[in-house]
C-alpha cells in the first residue's frame, strides 16, 4: 500500500513537471510570436545622415526611395507613425519594395533636402526612383489604405512601359488611351511632360474639340492662375456620376474664389463682371450635368462678392444700396420669434443626436462658440448684420446711412445680443454725436460674459 502511494506521488510530480515545461514552451512561443509580429509591423527607416548609404542601396537593389519628412511638433506626423507605419501591410511593403528614410525637416543635416524638394507641409511623402530622381511628392496625412494605394501606384508606374516614353519629344506620339492612362494614374508625378500635356488639352478645347472626363479632371486639378479658365466649361462632361457629387463643384468654387479675390483686390470692375458671367455659366453647366452647382443661390453669391468689391474699393453709395437690398431680401424677412423657434428645434435635434452618438472629440468650445451653436440661425443673421454695420461705422458714410445702420444693429441685438454688436452700435452712436449712449453700449459690451480678444481688436479698430 505504501509503495503504491509512493508510485502515485512520483507519477504526480512527473506530470506536474511536464505541465510546467509545457507552460514554459507556450510562454516562450508566445513571446517569440509577439516579438515577430512587432518586428513585422515596424518600418526599417534610415535617417537623414544615412542619405549616401540609402542612395547606394537603392542603386544596388533597383528599389525606389521613400522619404517621410516630419517634425517633432507635427500631430499628423505622429499619427502616421502610430497608425500608418505601424500597419503590418505598410511595413512589409516599405521594407521589401522601398528604401525608406525619415527626415526631420528642422534638422540642419536635412535642410538641403527640404529646400530641394520644396517641403512646406508636414508630413510630406517624397518618392524617388532608384537613381534618386523625384517622381512624386504627396503632402499631408495618409491612412494605411490610402498610403498603400500611393505606393503600389508608384511601383506600377516604375514598371510601366509609358515611363520611358514620357519625354517632351514624344508629346505628340501618345495615343488618346496612353494620354488617359498618364493623367489618370500619374498626374501628380513630377515630370516636365505634365505642363505640356495641359497645354495640349487646352489647345484641343480652343479648337472646339472634346476631351475625356479624366482630361477635364486633370485640367481642373492642375489649374493655375494664368490658365484660360473659361475653356474649362467645355471640359465638364455632359453627365456626371452621382458618386462624383461635389468634387467638380468644390474645385471650380476654389478657382472662382481666387478669381473674385483678384478682381476685388485690383479694383477691376470689368474683371469682376467677367468672372460673375462665367460663374453663372459654370454653375448652369454643372447643374445640367447632374452636379450640385457652385452655390444654392448663385445670384446671392454674386451680389455678396460685389458687396465686398464696393467695400474694398470705396464705392460707398453702391455698397449701401446693395447692402440694404440684401438685408431686406435675405435677413429681415426672418422675425426674431421665428428664428428663436427654429433654433429651439435645432437644439432639440442636436440633443437627441448627442444621446445617440456622444461626441468623441476632446475639444472644448468657448462660451461664445457654445452660444453660436445653440443659437445657430440667430448667430448667422446677427453676424451678417454686424459685418455690414461695421463697414458703415468704419467708413465715412453719409449721416442718413449711419442712422439706417443703427436701426439694423438694433435688429441684430434682437436676434442675438453679442458684445461685438454693442461695440459696433457704440461706434455708430459716436458718429451720430451721441457720446453718452455710445459709452453705455461700450460698458455693456465689456461686461458681457462673451467678451473676448476679438472684441478687444474691434475696440482697437474703432479707436475707443
């Protein structure tokens, strides 16, 4: 019996040792897997001081070079490190197919590269071929998926037969299919052929010929200030797929914002009218093609630009007449009561949405921002009144116009009582030789819980 018990104890001890050894093996294997996975999900970046070695490796292996330009203070750069470059697919792609380098844009050793590649935004991704020639420069943060597309697209280009043909001497030898492939896949790449391609497409439009949808996108995306923008209307396709919604409109709107800005700054009324005419044509063409157009109310958009033109160039009487018309048509038709009801409804809807999907952002709104969100409609209407009345208070308008502006600013306080509204009212009252009332409005503005630095700047502007 005793011997039997001893054998049992020995058997239990042996089983325990086996379990311990097995556990140790499992733990060791787990640690190995963890370290293996972590090494896979890590890009083997070289640093800026290893540039010569990187070039030599690229030539020896025939691999392209990828440079990540970053800074220590750049949040999107840190985000790319934590997400994009930590992605296992990206790390394998960069480690196996590229020579990857990280360059801190603020370090002296990298300054020459920052200048050579004209780095102005961080992060910036620069792709070079194996001989160190610039192929593509992409600014901003990229998710792992989008970055993978950029890398695979570049690798496809380097293996494409078209790459060797993309010289200026071959500009007229490309077929339409080849041209479409170039601008669809490689339009952002740094090749001298691109400006010539753009001129080639503009020449076609001048002759009344059509261009492909990709060519139209290429012309819009690569638009520069001196390009013949009226020709772009011919580049808008007759029909646009619904998934392209807003894309063309946004691009054209950016172009027109620049054109309007130039006309206003130069005080060129003829240019302003020309831009406005083309604005209408583009808007109608986009709507005919199934797009959303440039503005919900294009006439209002044009008149608002004219208002800015009159203000910037001292056409005070024309400014006042147009401002009066705009306020009566678009602002004064909204009574304070109707605005209050609308904002109460908006507030209830926002509260319901917050309960369903609580905000994840850590951003803390200022008291004035919170007020503007809660009373969104009132804030927008009040701001429009204030912009116009501020102009009347600042420039030497006739006394009759100043009196009318005082009526407008009082209406503005009925929508939303903001400290800047009180400051503008104080300036109007001072112009009308009512100093006591002006001082009272200024004190009321200063005592407001929404008084901030922008109000201080407004006080400085009016030299109180």
